[in-house]
C-alpha cells in the first residue's frame, strides 16, 4: 500500500470514520470484509501493514449492504445479509456481525443482546418466508 493510501486510511480512522476506512481498504485491496477490518485495526494500532492480492469471498454489493446496515444500526438486517451472502449458520452470522460492530465501534451491540429471543425472531422470519411466498402465489 502506498503512503498516501495509508495516510488516508489513518485520517478516516482519526475522524471516527472507521466504516469508511474499511470500505476504502476493501475496495483498494479487493479483500474480504474481515481482512479489511484487520488491516484497519492494524493501521489504527500503528502496526506495519502489508497485504497481497486477495479474492473476495463476498460480493461487493453484499459487503456494502452489511456495512450500510451496521452504519444504520440495523443489526438484524446485517446478520441476515451476511448469512445469505456466506451461507453461514445463524449463530456464526450473529457472532460475526456483533464482533464487527465491536471492532468498528459503530452501531449498538445492544440491538442483538436479546440473546435467544433475537435468534428466535430471525429464525422464525427466515422460516416463515417460504410459506408466505407460497401463500402469496396462490392468490
């Protein structure tokens, strides 16, 4: 990464715009969301950063949607988007998004701290979707 690029990322982090810094790294380095966050965390800690060419495991649009949902405080939507994009199970998706929120310092981890109730609501809505689609098609 160039010094100008690193300086821009540092500037975004200093201004409290960590989500924008992660987006910038992800777009520039073509890396996964998790890898971009690791890079930004390292830059934030003043560590030396080196990244090789990476292949995205998530579609760019899906990563943007996850970040947008987190920025807007829509944690459940971010979990659902991540789950759909990666095929991960509900628990892994919830843990990933909550960890992302903690590491980025944005959003409110409290929005998913309902524990089992939040998980049950997500599972119920995902389970009900095919039924609703089927019933809607009968009309």
